[in-house]
C-alpha cells in the first residue's frame, strides 16, 4: 500500500531555534527511505488550513519576542483548526516555546501573560518573574535558564537531547507528562516531569534537534500520523539505525544512564 503524509511546519521563519527544523528533515528522510510520499506545508503568519488536511504538525522554539509575534495568530487564526485536528487524531510535536504556547498561558520575563491554545492542561512562568527580577537586575544566567543535557525515560526506553529555556512549565493535576527526567531539568527542575501529552499532541523541551538521535521516537510520530491518514494502525518497515543509536547511547554512557 502506498502511503502519503502531509506535514505542516508552523512558523518556520519565526520558531526554529536550536536546530528544530531538523525534526522536519528527519521525518521526511525516514519516510523517503520507506517509499512514503511526504508533502510539506510551511504555514507562517496568516496562513490557514482546514481540519483533516494535515497529519503531522511541527513547531519549534523561540524567544519571548518570537512568542509575542505568533500568539494572536496561533490562538485566533490557526487555533480552532489546530485544536479540531488534534481531536481528530492528528499528531503534533511542539518544542520548547512551541510547547509553552500550547498550554493555558506563558508569563514572560517581563511579567506579561501571553495567551496559549489550551491544548495542554499546563501553564508556564518565566524564571525571572519567579525570582522577582526586573530587566535591569536579572540574576546570573544559570539561575534563570535551564541549559543542559536532558535525558528522559519514555515508554520503557529513553529520549536524549538538550534543553535551553527560561520558562518553567507546571502540569495541572490529571495532565499527562511525556516522561520522567533522568538527567536535566525538564518541565520545571522541581517535579522530574518532562513535556506533556494530549491525544497525539506532544510538547517537550528536548532540542538537539530531538529526532536525529531518537529514531524510535521519530518512527512513533510517523506511525501515529500515518494512522491518522489511513484510519487504522500502521506498522513501519525497520531501518538500519545503528549510527543514530550509537549517538543516543553515547549520551547515555556519558551521563552513566543504563542502556
């Protein structure tokens, strides 16, 4: 059976910090190796789509200024169709600032609230506001930003990457985290949770980009997205991921995490 995936890359000119565009490249290449046709739609400000058109949405990271640029467009322009797509089973991978914008709100370093899309039952507060820092007296970077390798236990295996964020995300009771932090800070450096999951929508702080060193997670997303397209579970043919998993295992061994 010939498969096709339609992928939407949200705000490619604004939200793609720390190599997050690489997630798109990995998914497209892994599909190509399997003979799966891929159509990519780059949806920047003012672009629209209809529920059911997109199988997989990708959005990357950005700074506060970038989040302010997209906030109204995300909530009011793309938001209704994106939320309906999620309810229909479409897949979302939202990284860092993209993850924050899919919660209830994000309180910036200036103390302003940016509205979120209310996909995840979570909210984010910038660390600078938590320590009552003004823009003229922000503490040392290490006190504000969580910048380090991030290793997460996920479905009996591990995900590896790095995090670089000033926001601290808190899940409300009942919200489902992506996984448990083994190394790093994750959502808030307090409760050992990382990311959030709602249906097939996933938010995470894992940069790197995430997918090159986590081929099993890339295939998880592809399989879910194909299932959305064809309406039934899809089993992917295996690929030779020796190089990818060598990179993955190197990070685990560096931080003495059992493989």
